[in-house]
C-alpha cells in the first residue's frame, strides 16, 4: 500500500481517537445520575456556589468586603473542551441578591476559538456593584459577542483580588480554578440566560 495512504489512514485513526476521547470525557458527567428534581438541582448549584465563594474568601481575604458591599454576585460552574481549532463551554449558576438574599438560577454557553485539546472546568464569578447592573443581568441575560480577556497577575503576598475584568463600571468578572485560585479571564461568544426550569 502506498505510504502516503497509510500515513493518511493513521492520521485519521489518531484524529478519530482524539474526538472519541473528548466526547467520552465531556459526557462523563452526564453518565452519572443527574439530580431528579429541580429542588435537587438548585441544591447542587447552591453548594457549588457557596463552596466557590468560601474558597475565594479563604485565599483572597479582601474579596469578602468587595462582595459584601456589592449589590450582588453570580457564580457559574463552567465545563467544556477543545478539539483542534475550536471548542465550547457550558454551565449553570446562580445570581445572589445581597439585599433580599433571593437566588436566581441561570445557564450559560460559550464558544472557545483557537487551537487546543482537552477538557476544562472552572468557576466564573460576577460581582455587581449596583442594583441596576444586577437586575439587568437577571432580566436581560448577557451576551458577549466579542472576545474579552485579562491576564492573571502573579501575587506573592496573597490577599489580592484585582485579577478580574471590568465589563462595565458596575460589573466585574473573575475566573478561577475549582480550588479557588484566580486565573486570567477569557470569554468569547458567551451567552447567559435565566433557567426557566429552576426559577
């Protein structure tokens, strides 16, 4: 058989294997039994959000006052992956009103252009300085049609909470690992909307 043909077949097998692996990994969370009721789903999201905020407060003490003096905040659990020249993220989260303590549940979807492979998971936290910004996010959702990004800074002394991206004067977004370490923010083609099934 022609070596060029053999090489092409080998590349196709490798590519197919990578796609299969990505699909299996991305679907592994769906393979487990999902919460059966809206109440259980809300409990799961609340647990994720509370855990994320606890991690932030522990690693960045100054963040507690930033969040406490804000009108509210939102936390999203983001999962996704990339295969070659693109990928996508999806997730669910909750918006917390600091005044009324009401929780509003939302969904998100995000496109991830650029070369890469693998599965990712992170937390995204929005801090709303004003009630107008908070209400607008809840009622109108949000859609980022262009790329926004902010590189994380190295902070040796700890306690810093300035790694976010100011979407506007009243809203800042932070991205972090599952363990609460702040990382650079990068959002492209992201859309946020209310979860009608949980509200």
